[in-house]
């Protein structure tokens, strides 16, 4: 019998496992991951951005964890010799309507105590000669790293502290008893006094396995990327973001300098027909069926129909996708969009069809379940892990 079993070897589960091993030495902890390696889903298929926390509702968990997480990611990378760069990002408005929304976003950034600098058209041109806009603001603390390496380093430290990781071990059923939780997997059964689930795209399924009430369901949104050719990589010095739609939890197609030197274009946000479906043709009948019988799904579709259709159109026609980028970077041409692997976001949607913006947790007597951990959960993974452990101290006595 373990003291703790943690399910999910993405950045959130690994951060929780590692921090638990530091806070409570001698505790027996088992981390279960269904894939052959850690960080193969959202954690290993993202933009690698260390967000500063501009966008989030002041007072929300996202706002708090992102700001703290930003500092902690830089410190962790320095302490453990991981690659990082504090390149800063520009949020660029390209027309008067976006300018108004950008002003609001700038105010929100200041409410969130983020270090930002307003730039007029000329100042934007001085900083980024290849980018055009009617104005922009600079977010100094935004940076880049590699979250797969980051997760690997936490796992290494967890192992050193005596923690156990079992890869290729999929959890297929859970039973919470009076004094333990039984965990049935494809590699045999385990038991623990306490359970923490951090299952990303599968988070709602684990909550249902425990028999807990889940007023939400995960809806997968594929984020498709391209990358620029080598000769266009120095077209930007910062990360370049558009002004996002404030009603959606997605940031818009941006230009991102990756830590390996490449520059990605994306991601968009297309409804995926399979939770771990990284290619356009990927379909899962099980995932489709679950979506089809979920009330919230149809309400969400009705509310977001027009933006959903535009996303599909731009996904299938490169010219539409290109148009999103050329608004602020007109030099990019169709031939500059080279293939790059996609990611899939786990987005929780509630029964009324609303996309849940903040991080969401559901607890029981013996379990804590991370139900919604979309972007910026990679940046925020250390504070999320800390928060889970604070909750564990309270909920589990
Ligand atoms: C396209 C894209 C771009 C993003 N960009 C950024 C960014 O730039 N900056 C940022 O901060 N955030 C970003 N994010 C968000 C960030 O990547 C995620 O929020 C974060 O990685 C979530 O981590 P996680 O551990 O919760 O989930 P995951 O990384 O998905 O890990 C969950 C793990 O649980 C495992 N699992 C699931 N079910 C079971 C089971 N039954 N048994 C055993 N194991 C199981 C899975 O195999 C998986 O490894 C982005 C996300 C996407 C998709």
C-alpha cells in the first residue's frame, strides 16, 4: 500500500509528485503514466512559453499561479541548468477595434501587476522592423523553455528522493474505499491511502471512475502549428501575439521563438474528433459518442458556431491561416509555412456549455482531482503542485 498514488506523468502530475517527495520525505509515492515516456501529451506538445499572466481574471487561480509560476520556472531552469530565455513578448493591435481591446488588456495586465510597456506604432517598428500594427505593448517577463525537459528534470529529482514511476501503466478503474483507494491498471492493481489525478485530456474520465459528480466534460481542441524556414527565423526578436478574443481561453495564432531556435506559427484551436488526435483525420468513436451525449457540448457549439467554422476553414485552407499572421507580419508567404507537430488542449466545458477559464479541482475524502489545467498550466505547474499539497494537508488531515 502506497501513501500516495499520482496519476498522470505530464508536468502537473510530475510537479506534484516531486514537491510531495520534498515536503514529506519518507512518504511512499507512486506516479502512474499510461505512455512509454513522461510528457508526451499537452506538456510535450506546446509553445514552450513561460507566460507572465497578462490575460487572466484578477484574483483567479490562473492569475495567481501564472505570476508565481513565471518566477519559479526561471529559477528552476537556472538551478538545474535547463535552457531558458527571457525574450519578452509583444501583443500587437492591427486595427482600431483591436486597439480598443488591447487597451483593456493592458489595463488588465496592470491590475495583475505585470510589468508592461506601451508602444506606439513607431516604437513597435523600432523593436520589430518586420511587424506592423497601430500599437502594441511589451510584456517583459515572458520567456521560453522546453517543458518536456523541465518535466524530465522534476522526475529525476523525484526518483532521487525515493519516488517510484511506472510508465506504460494505464489506469482503467478506481475505487475509493473507507480507508484506501484501489487503482486498477493494465499492469496490475495497486492501493494507496490517497490519490491525486492529473490526467489532462482524460481528467473527467478519472473523476467518473471515482464515482464523483462531474459537472463538466473535457472537449479537445487541436492546436495546429507551422514553422518558418531557417532563413526567416530572425524575422522576430520577441514573441509576437495578436489581441485575443476576450470570450475564448485561446490566445490567437502567434509567432513563437522556440528554445531550439525554430520559430513556430500557431496554434489555432480546432475542435478535435479524438482526445489524443494530433492529425486532421483522427477520429475516435468513443470520444465522439461522449461529446454527442453531453448537453454542454451542443450548447457550446451553438454559442461558438461562427468562430468554430472560421477555425475549421483556416485549418483546411492555408491561405486563411496565413491571413491571420499577415495582419501583423506581412512578409510571411504561403511557402513559408512548413509542417510542425500539433498539440491538443484539454478544455473543460460545463453542463451549460461554458468553456471553463480557470483551473478546476474536484476533491473527495481520499482524492484530489485536477479537472481543468489548460494554458498557462505549464508555466503554473509548480504553484499548482504546491496548491494540491496544501489542499491535501487540509482535505486528508
Ligand atoms: C497547443 C498547446 C500550446 C500550449 N502552450 C502553452 C505555453 O506556451 N505555455 C504554457 O504555460 N502552457 C501551454 N499550454 C498548456 C500546457 O501545455 C498544459 O496546460 C499542461 O501541459 C497540462 O499539463 P498536464 O500534466 O495537466 O497534462 P498532460 O501533459 O496532458 O499530462 C497528462 C498525462 O496523464 C496521462 N494519463 C491520462 N489518463 C491516464 C490514465 N488513465 N492512466 C495513466 N496515465 C494517464 C497522459 O498520458 C498524460 O501524460 C499549451 C497547450 C497546448 C495543447
